[in-house]
C-alpha cells in the first residue's frame, strides 16, 4: 500500500523535476554573473589579488576564472554542455572555498564558505543529473 502511494506521488512530483532544474540553473547562472563581470571589469586588480593570496600564475588564472564564470553564465542559462561546464565551475568553487572562505567559517554573513558550498552542491547535481528537459542539451539529445 505504501509503495503504491509512494509511486503515485513520485509520478506526480517527477513532472516538476525539469522545471526546478531550469530554475536552479537560472539562479546559479545569475549568481555567477556579477562575479564574472567584476573580474572582467577589474582583471588587473583580480590578478594582483590572486597573487597576494598565493594563487600561482595569477594573471592567467584571473583570465581563466573570468572566462569560465562567463561561459558558465551563458551555458547554465540555456542548458548547453551543462555537465561539462559544471566541472570547471566546481573547481573554481573549491579554490574559492580553500583560498578565501574557509578561514572565515561557514556563515555567509562572515564571508564564510556557505554560498560557494551551495554553488558546489548545485553544480554537482547538474554534473550528475544534467540540465533537464528545458535545455538545449535535452533538445540536442532528442535529435
């Protein structure tokens, strides 16, 4: 009896899966937008800052981070190459947690690792589950 109820509820709720994957992709893309634009608008300052916190090849890494985040905004928003772009974005989040946020503890209010951790988890979901039906990835997979 419980199994039948669970199956019925699952069938109903599964219809919302792609909508929430789309919503999560759009929110995450928006979350990467401002940091990406800030990097591009101040790339020399970002490179100097990267160097000051011990990131090797700071200028190269500033450009790589800005480019990856910008691509992430576009690709996540349209749901194209979602699994692939999730991996370098996850690496950026891990580096951000390690180099900047971890020492401040968990709380976002203290510039802790809370928000980058949430981004990391969302990206892990996209990496493992894909973009959902409302995406270029899904459209291309049907062709």
